[in-house]
C-alpha cells in the first residue's frame, strides 16, 4: 500500500488544485492520500468530487495542518482522519484564517516600512478563497525582484525574527489536539526535525505533546538523512507515538514527490493501522 499523509493544494500554499493533486497521486500510484492544507479543509470536497469521476482507486483522508505557537516556535500539528464537516472545527479554522489575515497585514505593514508597498493586496490575488501564508508573500517579493530567490524572502524578511516577521497569536498545542480529537481525528507533530531547535527542546516539545494526548509524529520525509530518520524513529518509540509518513508535497520538484522514499522501520506503529477507512486493504500491507 502506497501512502502519503501530508500534502497541500492551492487552498493554502500548494501550487496544484485539488483535482491536479489527485491526478498526480494517480500518476504516482498512491493508494492513500491525506490532504493537509494549512488551517483549512476546503480542498477535500473538490478532491473527492473529482476522485468520484475516476476509475483508479484512491482513498482520500481528511486532514489539516494546524499552526500553533509553543515557546516562540510555530509548531505545525497534523490532524488526520477527522470529520471535516464538524461545525466546531469549521469555526475554529475560520478563526485561524482571521489570524492568518491579521498576521499577513502586519507583516506587509513592516514590509511597507522597508519601502516595499502594497504586498498584501498583491498576495491576496493569488490566495483566492484559500489561506494566506508566508509563501504567498514570498512569491510577491520574488515576482517584484525584491529578492532573487523564494528562500531569500525568508532569509531576509519573513523568517523567524527577520525584518518583516510577526509572531502571531496562534493557538497552543493542547488546543489543536483538542480540536482534532473532538472532530474524531488523530493529532501528530508535523516535520519535528525542521524546527531549528536543540534536541533538548525537541524532547520537551514531544513530551508536552504526549502529555496533552497527542497521538503521533512524522518520522520521515523524502530528503531526510538516515541519521535524522533514526533519531525520529527512536523518539517515536520512546514516547510511544505512532508513525506518520508524508512528503509535505507543495508542488512537483526534484526534491519532493508524492509517496516517494517514505519507508519506515518495522519497529514503528503506523498511525493508520487501525483506520476503518482502510479496512479494504490487506492487513499486512496496512
Ligand atoms: P506560514 O504557515 O504562513 O507561516 O507559512 C509557512 C510556509 O511557508 C511553510 O509551510 C513552507 O511552505 C513555507 N516556508 C516556511 N519557511 C520557509 C523557508 N525558510 N523557505 C522556504 N519556504 C518556507
Ligand atoms: Mn506550506
Ligand atoms: Mn508545516
Ligand atoms: Mn505542510
């Protein structure tokens, strides 16, 4: 069974539409795909409607990547296999959406102070009905030639504590876990190796996440070094967290692809092993 539990569409900072993402999942021979846009589940309806017209099977898992704040870090929590129609969840994500807009406006006000005017309105054109992210702002800076690379926009302006950075009032980790659980899903720490924190802090993060009832953590990524992968597997086992595998796919590139290089150690318990939605698959496969 080929599975990928972390992907984005143009409803947040992914480049593909939900239909295009599903088409790509077919091309890559995926059996299971979770769509996990930043603080929105809007892509799921389009993705399912398109999948219903297709011959090739694909199980689409409802997901979301929730932004939280923890000791000055933006920590992303994946909510997986949840009910995206739950009214409370819809309300909570609408609140996150407002936080995103407020933060983007504040960041763009900081950019204006650096002489870079009108970025918010320009970014909103590409956001459409989705969620604004720093990636949208970065793209405007690249398009205008303010920076020469996308990465450069983060290094100079948008990254943590850079010139246009704003630390938003995101919810805390416990709240995100509670939202996911009350919508019937499981909660997992996204890309634990990418937070630029020392191992002592990572352990503290995982410890608190477990204390608040968190279920799993991502243990691999298409480009992850073997040593990092081994460390994450060790931590998942030590803290009794289930394993999540995902490419964090935003667009096709040399480095990331749906469902590629996501194999995990057999010592780990996959978070999806008891999901009813996958009951048609052979138990050994799952
Ligand atoms: P946001 O959720 O609005 O804070 O935006 C975060 C998104 O921006 C991430 O999901 C990445 O897709 C992208 N991003 C964040 N930091 C970087 C970086 N240093 N380089 C490239 N993309 C980044
Ligand atoms: Mn992103
Ligand atoms: Mn993320
Ligand atoms: Mn992501």
